[in-house]
């Protein structure tokens, strides 16, 4: 039955993309996605079912203009490569945008990730576990965010999420304020997020990057108080370097410190990615960690990603 659901979803996506209404000059629709296939040695066993740091997915984007306002929507499914497993919703949202900025409602990326901690999230392989420490939020269900019009390179976003299943409050369950600024090759960002829970959990994060041409250096840190993907109480940080060795070959290296209370919390990771062309990229990664991360086991991974 799950196979039927997957086939139906894919068929519906293609049918929608081809529907006559999209021939309207004021409307557009596209189907996108990729498959990431990876083989990984996590120090104890080999596994060929992983997605690395870029899970397989497919999605639909559509937009329609009416006057000075544009409406757009996005629907994205995550895909597992295991037989008999159906797709699951990753993103489902709609937005209105214009001179006033934009308002987006639904399951979506939190700008704290998009603008701040994603600055150093550059790995494709499973070696990313040795390169990440500052993430405290990714996607959120039931979210509403306002993105203000860009002002001289400065962007600001504010909003949060509200879930009926969460009885902690009749207001926002989380609130986020994010800002980013670009000036030439310099990029900086900051995010503050708080949760309406009994512990008044919160996180403050900063990130910066500079593009030297062939070489990009980026860093991020977060001050977590009760919220965090890798450390919910501490001040983790990471530094990442990306080198465009050739037009096809990209090299990456990262150092991170998760600031765990028990110590033994740092790791290093490296990755090489080769773009064969036409959306096909091969990658190989390696990470070495202290005992507090991945039980101190080294990770070796390699694989391929095909974008369509």
C-alpha cells in the first residue's frame, strides 16, 4: 500500500506540473529533488542505507502573480531508500510576498537555521557528524514567519510556531528573531530563539563567513540554554573551510567543539566532492571525534548524489 502512495504522489506531482493552468504567463510550477546514496563505516559496522547530510527528497514549487503580490507554495517529501517505506512530509507551506516583504505559513525551515547555523553546514557525507555542533532548530511545523524587505543588504525575519497538540500555551510555542547582513564577500548573521516551556529554554547564535575567491572560511557558535540538537546547555562552536580546487573538485575541512559538560567533545572532519556534471556529484568524507561524540568512533563514508 505504501508503494501505491509513493507512486500516486509522484504521479500527482507530474500531473500538476503539466496542468494547462500553468501555461498562464503569471503562474509557474516546478518539480525538484535528489537522491543521495551513501556507504558508511561508523566504526562498528558498514551501512549502505544512509542519506549522508543531504536526505533524499522530492518536491513541488508553484507561484502565481496577481497585481503587485505573488502567492507561492511548496510541498516537499522526504524519501527513504528502504523497500516498502513511503514518503513523509518535510515541508508544506504557502506565502504571500510583495513590497511589504513576505509572510509564510506552514511546515517550513526556521530562519535561524537558514541564515545562521546553515552557514557552516556544508558537508554532504555522513562525516558531518564530526563537523556540526551549533544547530538548535531546523524545520518547524505550524510555523508563521514574516520576512521584512531587504534594506541595504540587511534582512530581518521574525515569527514562531503554534501547535494545537502542545498545551504549554495558547500563544506561540517558540519565537525566533533572525537577521543577516551581506557586504561584498562578507556575510554575518545572528538568531535568537525562545521556547514557551517550563524551563524558558532559549538559544542565541552567531555566524560569519568570508569568500576569498577559491577559499571560503566560515564559523558559527550558539549559546544554548535548554535547547540544542547536539548540546542543549553550553556554548558549542565550529569552523569550516571550503576550497574550490578546480571547477569540479571541492574540498572541505571542519573543526567543532560541542562544549559538553563531560568533556571529550571536539571533532574534526574532511570531505571531497566531485561534480561530474548534469547534477551528479560523488563525495567521500572522514571524521575523527573525541569519546563524547559518536562514542569516539571514526566515520568513513562515500557515495553519490543525483539532482533532478
